[in-house]
């Protein structure tokens, strides 16, 4: 999977716009190409605003025109989110560090808010044998090789399941992993 590195202020400004984040999320959940009108109906913003935001995301290389169709004599453009990883440079210590941190915080807050809403609306009893969302925390002990292997497994698994398929539903996730402070064990 290709990685897009957001290195400049303009790129970061484009990507961290809350409406663009909502638009990307909406398209990823839909799992199929969408028109600006379809997106605007779901997000409650104007189709022209959606078109503007799509243009910005195309500039970053995150969205592309998938195809066009004639619908009632009008040419409808369908856009899709490209299977790319966005790297915001979370460890870069420059003038944009606070912007990067704000973007990470907003993303985690949004996902956690969705999770708490899900938990409030569902329970293990109401879902029966269906898989339910959960949050896992803890400490695991990994060598540098094992950490690289784990990261590779996670990235490969997520990449293999980015596109919707028959019988699947979108799952939203946030994974945070980093070496905890402390001395390595001998």
C-alpha cells in the first residue's frame, strides 16, 4: 500500500480539515464510489462544498474520479477514496508539530466518541453471538524484530480488508502502539 507523507503546511491544512475528514470517513464506510450529491446528503452539507473538498483531496492523491454515469440526462461523477496510508509525521519536531498533534487528537477523539455511542446503543446481550467492538489495552514485550513483524502483520491485514465485500460491514479502528519507557530486558 502506498504511503502519502504530509510534509508541508498546505498538505497538512488540506488533510486536517474536519469536513474533509468526515468526507473521507463517509466514503470509506460506504465502501463504494459516491457522487458529491450522495455524500452531501449523508453529511448534510452542499454538493458544491463536497465538490470543493473532493478537489482538495484529489490534489493530495487521496481521492480520484472512479467513473461517470448518465443519470436522468445528467452526467454524474463517482469518486472513491484510494487505498493509501497517510503519514502525518507524528515524530517530526518542526513548526507544524502542534497541527499534527491536533489532527491525531481529533482523530482519536472522533473514533472513541463513535465507540462510546456504539457501546451505549448495544450490549453483548443484544448482539448475541455477533462480534462486538471492544477496546484492548496493556503492555506486550517485543524485540525490535517482533515489533516490526507485528506492525507488518497489522498493516497487511488492514490493507487486505480495506474494500468492502459481500457479507462485510465497515469497522472503525484506532491502533496506537509505541515502545514504553524503560530499559530493555537482557
